[in-house]
């Protein structure tokens, strides 16, 4: 997005502010980290097992002249989730929390067992709730903050596939709108619901996914970054919204 475009929608500078991105080491998470840094923010890159990727992402942020810190935590364990915000605050106050980390099990209802159900709910829904609650408590009443939840178009149109993943994301969509009311007026809470952005990392049928997308292509990472940046530093009067960046698949029949 050009500087002129940013000015037209009243973007504000994030210099001196810190943004925490969960699952920020690689793929879409890395793009969200880099978009935050290019917007002027210092970043905290949460990761679990992708240490080498996290280090590479940190180096890329430092090359932009921004500060970057690494935070390792397993979001499937509540005790580790509880430690994330206190550890992040050790580097200073937070302006933004981006709940990006998630797991994506291709499991239908027949194959879903309680273990996979609970694991999806913990990482994709309970962890964002716990982090959002702790983040909100850390933001003084006289200051502002932003929470952005990374969703999936399936969250608002659940189907038969990916059952625990879809339900956990549907819960996160509901949480987004509930928290937007609870944390107003100084903290905005919005969601970014993505469609086909990157081909499946497990080598699944990537071409078949495009057949039902009206736009007929994968989203470009820069498009994700532009939509994300808008929510991160655009108008503060927008809260409780979920922007779909899905090429029209949400409304495709």
C-alpha cells in the first residue's frame, strides 16, 4: 500500500509501540511480524518448535531497524500460556496482541476424538482467550491497545470437514465480537478471516482448493499484510469486525 493510501485511511505510526504475534516464526505469522515492523512497531515473536525460523524472522526485523524478541511457549499447556504476557511485559508495555498461532487438523466428525477436540480448542480458542484477558489487564485505562484474531472463512460458515478446527475458529469469531464489547473503548478487537493464502504445508491438493474460489487464485501475502495493517493501525472506531480475505469463497455456493 502506498504512503498516500495509508494517509487516506488515517494510518498512524507505531514507532515506540510493541506488538506480540503468536506463531510468528514462519508462514503467515512471519508476514504479520514483518508488516508490524514495517509499520514502525517493535515485535515479540512467539514460537513453539520453530526456533531456527524464529531466529531468521528476528534477524529480518532487526535489519529494518526495529527491536525483536523471541518468546517460546507451548500453547497447548495452560501454565505456559499464563506465562506469555508476563514474559512479554518484561520487554515493556504492549500495544498489540495478534492471536495467530493455531493447529489445523483435517479431521471429520467420525475421526474426531476427545484428545484432538481438546487440543484444537486449547490452542485455537482457549489460549487466545487467556492471552487476550491478560493483555487487556496490562493496558492502562488511559491508553489504547489492539487485539487482532486470525480466523478462517470456515469460522462463519462451518461445514462437515475439519471439525475441531472449524468449531474452535467459530468460537474465536464469537470471542472476537464479545471482547470487542467488553474491552471498549480503549482496546479494539477485530478478526481477519483468511481463505487460500499459502498452499498446504502437508502437500495436500492445492489446485483443488482453488476450484470453488471466485477469485480463482491464491491470496498474495502482501494482501494479507495490507488488511492486517489496516486493522493494526487504521481507524480506532472499527471494533468487533471480521474482515474476510478469501477471494469470495465465503459466499460461494
